[in-house]
């Protein structure tokens, strides 16, 4: 089983700060987890589509599950309503 907490919001809304604070709490509590900002997967030229980013994110999470991580914190910027 895999659980994920997805933090979304507009650019500059504090998503990364919330994720950093939350993952620090998880770490202090000894909870194994992984964390990723999904935009990092799209960076480069050409910029990847949302579908390509989602596909790549699933592969990253699958690798993390192989390492025993079952909880993920994912940060994603929303550009539209």
C-alpha cells in the first residue's frame, strides 16, 4: 500500500515551505517517507507535458516503494483553477 499527501497551490503560495515543515515533522517522528516537487521532473528543454510528468512521477514513486518508502509528500504547482 502507498499513501501520498499532495500539496498544491499557485506559484509562491508557500507549498515548498509547508512540505519542508511537514517532512521535518515526519523525520522527527521517525516516519519513513519520500518527498518530491513534481516540477523538477518537467524542467529542461523541451518542457515535459503534464502527462509525461505524471508518467515520470509514477516511475520515481515505484522506485521509492522498492526502497521501502510507502508514504510520499508531493508538491505540485497549479497554474489554472
